């Protein structure tokens, strides 16, 4: 049976210190824009077309001694993003975590090539 193999063509992690309470989504999107462009260029430099790879944006979040990585899929809706971060950290910590205690400590960008093996 064939399987999909994921190969990382590009990876960048930017250390930040952003409170999950009162997120400034415009600032967050600006911080992710240049690394996203570098990832897209890396795909082309590797000899692939832009649509041959998936560029994934993730947030590394920390609270209550727990660190998780969540997809940055809600960059147009700050309330939905905050609810998701709080829910994911609560699940990992086994208890509710106040939004004021949640920090985004890094932004990750990865260009992933997926192909059948």
C-alpha cells in the first residue's frame, strides 16, 4: 500500500513573546509574512512549483508548564484563535488556563513536500 511521505523543504522558527489575551492579529500576520515568503522561495529554489508544497504556519504556546504547537489557522478571527489556544492548552494541562496566562513563544513556518512512496 502506498503512503504519503512528508519532506520538510524549509523550516524557520521565530522566538516571540505575545500574550494570547488581546491578540493583535495584524501584527501576528505581519510577523509571519516574510518567513512565509522565504518558505515559498525555498520551494521554488528546490525545483518545485509553488503548489507542489504546503506551507504550514504554527504557533508555539506555553502556559502552566505546558508547551503545545497549534496550527495558525484562525488569523482572521482573534476570538476563535484565543478560544482554540485556551482549549488546546487546557486539554494538555488537564485543567482550564486563563487566557492572560497563555503566551505565544514562537512562530513556526514549514514548507512541506508531500509525495507518495
